[in-house]
C-alpha cells in the first residue's frame, strides 16, 4: 500500500515535472557509514520513497528524450511488480517452466515480427548490453568454427584476430563486450557510408558485402551474382 501510493504519487506528477531531480544531492539521507543496526522494513521503504520523490530523474515521463525507456508504463510497472512477487529462477525448465515457456512464446512472436525463420533459436537477455555481449560471443564461436577451433574449449590463442566491422555509431557496451570476450576493442574497423550508400572501409576503400559470411564467401557470392551493397 505504502509503495503503491508512493508510486502513484510519483507517476501522477510525471507529465509536468522537470526531468532533472529538483535537488542537488540525491540520496543524501542514505549516505554515511554502514549502519550498525538494521532499519525497520517499512521505515526503509518510507526513506527510499522520500529520496526517490526528491531525487529520481523523471525518465519515465514524456519530457525525457534520451535512452530507450519503456519500463515505467502502467502495464510495464504491473508486470515488473508481478515479476518480483513471483521471483522465478527463469533460466531453465526445471526451475521455472512458466518463465521458459513465456520466453519461447515471446521469441516466436519476435521471429514473426521481424520475418525471421521459425526454426531459428534465440534467447532473451537482461538488456541491450547483454544482448551485444551474447551476439558477439556467438560471433566469436562462429569465427572459431570457421577455423576448426572450439573457442569455448580451446580459447582464442590459435586463431587469427576476429574481424569486427561497425558503423561509426558503435555503442560503448559493444566495445566493452569485445574487450571482455577477448576479441579486443581495437579490432573494430569503422565503416563510413559511400556516395552510393554502400558502406565503405576508410582503410581498404572497398564496400562490404552483406552476404559475405566467412573467409572466401564474399568471392563465392560475387561469382553467383549475389553481391549486395549495404
Ligand atoms: C545498442 C545499445 N547497446 C546497449 C545499450 C544499453 O542498454 P542496457 O541498459 O539495456 O544494457 C543501449 C541503450 O540504449 C543501446 O542502444
């Protein structure tokens, strides 16, 4: 009740509130050394609510135009609260058939939405950063397979550097993932759009073939007349 009322109060003022917190030092009442005694649960929630009302960036509101938001809509808030109440260990069938089934259904809908083959597999990640990480891990594995190496077992040591091609708008989290996966953030080759909207490498000066999938593939596709410019 306390949280529901506090959340309702917060959400009610979102349409008109300034996005930046109205106070200079958010969280001031929480600062200080580690308390030697615990705080009553209701009291802790009350404190958090007060701090949030004063110190939260109003990113859930319509006046906020940065990042990719959406978790503060009424439906998302309800689903989020339910998620916490159900507290499922959602990573496999044994611990939560419900969560896995919902993931499978959602992935099916996404495949329909984006016109992807229905037999493709997928996974829901905790956010875009982990999606970048997961996709680059899959790419790293694929690169190993092209060279007959199981990267998860043998590591990257015997492989040539993984080529990474990107637009100039690569996200910081993708660079971080490249570093964490041992591919290396310095491997990124930044491409710029050419005059005919193909994508060009400033160093190589060539355009990139969207159909090229591995060493030699680009030539094979060109021979078959499948070359596409992106
Ligand atoms: C391409 C890309 N990667 C990563 C992120 C970070 O997202 P998250 O906070 O979900 O990890 C964003 C956020 O907008 C993004 O656009």
